[in-house]
């Protein structure tokens, strides 16, 4: 998951190099950026591993629970494992701060590149009067909006359940034990949501969908209703 996250800014930086700096990346630069994105997540694995490296017999004295009143399972008389961590583990704390820093850095790059590309495209539109140039710049704006939306949708979908969990812990809401699995079911819909967002952000796709609906679906539905109405009138 983290490897995929660190690779997201690559597309934005690549477009920035083409449109803003007018200095497109070579194959070497592109593959080097992919390697760097993979290496960036390795500290998370290295720092996070020691948190799980302790004797199971000493589990009770080394493990801590997020909130005993909420997370205790009455059926099995045990605590839920996903809210357990080792007491006073520096590696876990550092890795969490590193993840937070990494995500902030990635979205700073995404926003910076998106805004810079948008300004460059708008500036080019004002300077050019050629219809082909205007169409190309309009396409660039649409691509910029699609990429930014596709970068934001996953983090919004992931943040929603985390905020819900934190609020439930603060408010000591017992019902989270029942509905907590449901809060993660929407994550599988991220690709579908991104596809729908792409359709509505790109004008040609949107027009094509509406044209198909009017010519095929709406027309066929109207025809079927007319036949049913005609038959009922004859009866």
C-alpha cells in the first residue's frame, strides 16, 4: 500500500517537467524515481518490525490496549488484536511519524505540481489564439483535474473510517464493535469512484454517456412504455 502511495507523485512530477519546466524526463530519470519511491517505504518496514519482535509469553505485560471498555470482545473474552501495540516502543512511534511525514510530503508535491501545471496551462490559453492550441490546453486542464481527483479520492476514503474510530474512542461509543467492519467496506469502491469521477470530469466522456443514454436507453424505455400503454388501451 505504501509503495503505491509513494509512486502517486511521479505522474504529477512528470507532467510538471513537460508543461512547466519544458524539460521532459528521460527513461533513466523515470526509472530512478520509481526506485526512490520503493526505497522511501523501507524505513517503515525496518522500524515497524521490532514492535512485533517479543516473546509471546510476555504478551500481557508488554502489550497495551487502546481502550479496554470499547475493544474488549465479550464473546471470546479477549481484546481485539488490531488495537494492540507494545508499550513504550520507540520504533513504532518513529515509524508512525515517518508515515505521517511521507504522506504530507507526497501531497505537497501533488498540490504544488497540479497548481503549477494549471497556472502554466491558463497562461498558455491567454497567449494563444489558435483553436488547436486552445483544444490542447483544455485537454491538459482536464487531465490535471482528473489526476488530482484520483490522488485525493483514496486518502479521503481512508481518512473517513479513521476519523470515525478516533471519535468513537473519545466518546467511548460501544456500538463501534458492531459496525466497525462496515466502515471499511467502502474502500473497495475506490476504483469505481475514480472511474465515475473521470467520466464526469472529462467533457467528451460525459457527453458520450449522456448521448448514449438519450439515444439507446431512454429511447428504448419510452418505446417499451408506449407499447404497454397501447396494448392496455386496446383491452
